[in-house]
C-alpha cells in the first residue's frame, strides 16, 4: 500500500513538473512575441497592418507621429542692459542667458515661459522682438512690464 501511495505521489510531482515546463514555454513564447512586436513598432509603423486612423489621415499622420515642432522666441529689454538682470524660466527650469543684449528661447508647444525680475529694483519692459513663423503665441511685438515680480507669460502655442 505504501508503494501505491509513493507511485501516486510521484505521478502528482511529475504532473506539476510537466505543468511548470509548459507554463515556462508559454511564457517564453509570449516574451518572444512581445519583443518582435515592439521591434516592428520601433523600426517602422508601416510594417503593421493599416488601422482606421491611418486610412483616414494618410501618411501625414505617420510622419507627424515622430515630429515634434519647435520654435524660437527672441526677447529684448527696452533698456538693453536690463536683459541680463532677469531670469527666464521655461517649464520651471532656468534658461541660461549667454547674451547681454537679447535672449533667444528654444521652445516647444505648451512650454510655460516665466520672467523673474525680483532681483531688479526698477521697472523693466520685456518685448517679444521676433519669433519663428510657427509660433502663434506669444506674438511678435508683445510687451511685458514688470517690477520686482514673477510674470507668467503663458503657454507657447505652435502651429
């Protein structure tokens, strides 16, 4: 009777070992399938079957999937020597100014621009002197007067 119990126990252990091997193979197959799918997506979207969005939007949608528009904004101060006294923040990070006459900001869509003049004891006028043609906001010619304050210009809007 003991040998019969041992035989059942051996069968039970063998069954679960086989189950573990099958689960392991299945997981390896799904891992391989996931890696192949990710490689196809990374290499080229056009290798995947065309979905409804791409059918409706065309190739422009596929091209814009990788494209992130950027623009530049040139800021000057009414008094040229005041520009190096202010700090410009883009998305909360200080933008390093290397020029004492103007500041050129490299921006992306929805970047938040702020001007910090808390170190300056007088009123400063900051003017948007020039922008690239794809910048919708802030527009060329906008003027911001600040005095010992932090001014939020707003979010950059690009075409």
